[in-house]
C-alpha cells in the first residue's frame, strides 16, 4: 500500500462537508502504526470532541486521547488515557 491511500489509513480524518483533513498524524512510520478515531461528537459551541487511539507496531493500543477541535480540523489533546 502506498501514497494517499496508505497515509489515509494511518491518520484520523475529520469531515468538513465533503472534504477531509488529517487532524492527528501517526506517531511512527511503517506498518502497524496509526491513529484512529472511534468516536467524535459536536460540543455545545459547535466544535468537535474526539476520542482517538494511537498505535505503534511496538505498543499495541498504547493510549487513547480526548481532543477538542473548535473548527473540526485543529485538534488539541486535553486528556490521555494510558493502556
């Protein structure tokens, strides 16, 4: 797997209409490393609250994060839940 499809499989993407943007890049290169969002919700101000997992090939399920993205793209982590 290579190119855009490979990159898309390793990141969390947020929908903005029909366009997508990377909001959390993977923390390590190579197979088995990715970041993914199992949950996202609108907050009271119209932004997003996102729970996402980070994985490396060395540390399966190393952490779950909670982040805030007021504009749906620029995510700021606010909590880390270790494995």
